[in-house]
């Protein structure tokens, strides 16, 4: 049994209410199914393993109460695409949103919180060092490139249709036997190729360098301002003055430090507050949209759907269902 299976799946899933379910046959026998205890929620977590090289996960479940995932990670790199989710990663804090690529480097303690009654629907690939270091280096001597930085560079991508299409191909596949192994191995290799090539095609024009302490302090002032004013119109020109930077430097430095754009940061703050208002108040959708900074309820609803995978009205109904 690999470290990924033991630490991430067997241990973590059992601690959070999942149990190994040999009776589920939605995916072929090569997959292992974990079913969520009906006392805690509903749904399944499927895993496909290829020795100690990689694993593929398909999630489709929801919890009745907010739940914290917590486990010690072995070293690995992963890529995920959420069709629906509401929650956040902790240390460092980052909101989980749907319809974007989530890349991750496993190292040390991992913590993430998933919000109650909101479906977690995700397809992901975990690649172990035995694959992205030993196997690839031996297979392509003299041409090998460590894909770690390429994976991290696509974190947060919202425009990567080729990779999303590939992940959905994996999700919809029901091959079994030797041909399933050939299929999954080829798709993992293709995913790595797509990610590395996208990084080469999108090398940032602004030279990468370590952010100075003064710039970090200025960025902290920018985020503090956004945290207090996300319900109002926020203009980049004004943020640049707060940061004592030009607009181009501010945009690049902000993304380099916070791993998201300024627009995405503002949107995340708005969506987080919207979730609270939808679940804990009787304010109308239109009132909530005005409070968090949207002039039209339709704009708010569409943005909320893109971030969570469901509409505000559906979120409120689910949040109040128990």
C-alpha cells in the first residue's frame, strides 16, 4: 500500500466518516469506492491507483455539517478540477471555488474545510515522486524537466479547456482490464504534457523575483482595504496608490504573493460573505447582491454559480435543508 493510499485515503477518509464500500459498482473493479456514512452526509469517493506512481480521485458527496479534512501529506503534486464546491484550504488560507484548476504540492500537514450541504464534485490526479522524478527521468534522459513548477504555475487557471476535457474523459471512462490501465496511464502522461506546455506558452512578461519586505507591507495594506470595502466599487488606480506601485507591478506582485488576481480576491471575499448571508439571514437575493457589491442580482447569481457550482437560491435551500 502506497503512502498516498495510507495517509490520504485510508486514514483521512476513515477519520471523516467514509468507509470502504465493495458493493458500489458505479466504476469498474479497478477502482476503490469509499462511501460516506449516512449519519454525516451522502455520496462517494472513488480512487484508482497505479502502483506507487499515481492515483486518480473522483469525488461526489456532501456533508450535513461543515467538516474539516486533516492529514499528513507525503510528497506529491496534484491537479484538480471542481465542478461544485464551497469551502477553504487553511494554512495558507485559500477559498475553494468551482470551475478552475487547483494545483497543489503535498508536503506536511494539510487542512481544508468543506461547507455543509454543498456538493463536492471533483476529478483529480495525484502524481508521486517515483513518477515525476524517477520514471520520467529514466524514460527521457537528457530531456527530463521536473514538472513541479509547471503544475504550480497553472494553479487558479480558469482558461484551460484542454485539461478540463481530459479530466472529464477520465471521469466518464468505464474501461476495465488491461485497456483501462493503458487508458489511465496515457491520460496522466497527457495531462503532464499539457501542463508543461501551457507553462511554456504563458511565461510571465514581468520578471520573477523575490518580493521585498516593503512591498509585502504595502500589499497587506491593499488587502486590508479590500477586506473593509469589498462591497463597494474598488478601482485599480486607487489600490496602486495604496500599494505605492504602478498598476502592472501591483497586479503581478499581488498574484505572486496571494496566488490569485486582485479581481479574484475581491470576488472570493464577496462570495464568502454571500454564503454567510444566504445561510443565516432572511435577506432577499437582491438585497444580498447589493450588500456585497453587485448592482444586478443576475450578475451576483451568475458569479456565485461559477464559484460554487450552484445558484444562490439553491445554496440557501440546501443550507436550510437540515
